[in-house]
C-alpha cells in the first residue's frame, strides 16, 4: 500500500531536522511504543521507490527454469570448495553447454 502524503506547516508541528540516513522515533507515554517516525525527505523518496519496485516484482510473470539452471542450482546447493571452477570453458563443460 502506497503512503499517503499530508503536508503541514512547520508552525503547526514542531519537529527537528532529520539528517539523511536517520529516523527519529517519537514516543508519548511508553518508550517502547512509537507514536510517529520522522525521516529525511530523501530517505522517504528512497523508501517509496523501493516499495514501488517490490510491487512491480510481484506483477512479473516468472519464466520456468531451464534444465541448465536446475543443474547450476543443485551444484550451488552443495558447493565443494576444493572443486571451484572459474574457467569459462570448464563451466560450460560441467553444464553441458
């Protein structure tokens, strides 16, 4: 669910400036219960963009995995450090490409 924006004048709300990368959690009676969180406008934009990207990912239709992809995933699930292969020709041979 996208956030709805409500703008208030600084005279109506006394809030501190919040530096980028920081959230100020405001409590009222109990310190463990947040009443509001204040974030930097740039951080808010970043969070909203991330939310939109996650929503867009949910709308994607997944392609079925190929036999080669399954083979690679099985090999990745049981890695053998002594059998590391970094040569492209060897990788192609292992995956029957």
